[in-house]
C-alpha cells in the first residue's frame, strides 16, 4: 500500500522514487487519471538522473494526444522495483493510468486528505 496527500490545490499527490543504475531521486507527483501513460517528468529530473532515451510516443491527457520524448527509468512502486516509461513534459510530474493499472485508488478529496493506492486482489 502507498499513501500520499491531497494538497492545497486539491491535487492528489504521491511521493515516488525514480532511479537509474547509480542515482535516485524522490519526486513529488500528482495523480492524473486523465493521463494514459506511466509517468511524466520535466527534463531537469530526467537529465539529473541520466535516464536513457527510448524514442517518441503519443500519449493522451485531458482528452488530447501529444507527442512526447520517452525515457526509461526504474521506480519503486508498492515496495518493488518497476521499469517504466517516462514522458518528458515541462509540468509537475504526473502519475498516469498505466502505473495505476491493477490498483485501487482512494482519495479523501479535502485539503490534507489521504490518498491511498492498494493492489487489487
């Protein structure tokens, strides 16, 4: 089980560890159920971690499709290492539906409310 909080902007947030072979970074993310990919990250985090470029992809967010530069990274997800694609985007880092697949998401939609992500059984 993973837990985060609802921030002052009424966004469901979750800290997540992103790593490459030699470096790790704790990143505060916002959960975006309108984003169909795994994760987004600004280029400064991608560059700091030296993530490997995989190519380009089209992802859907807020009902529109966009082309993204895609990088590979390992994240710690539910206590396990998981390799995921990260779409470069100059926004706050986002968690999308591909990373949430197979999990139950519960949000107490008030400032300071609990965000709980739990594996479906």
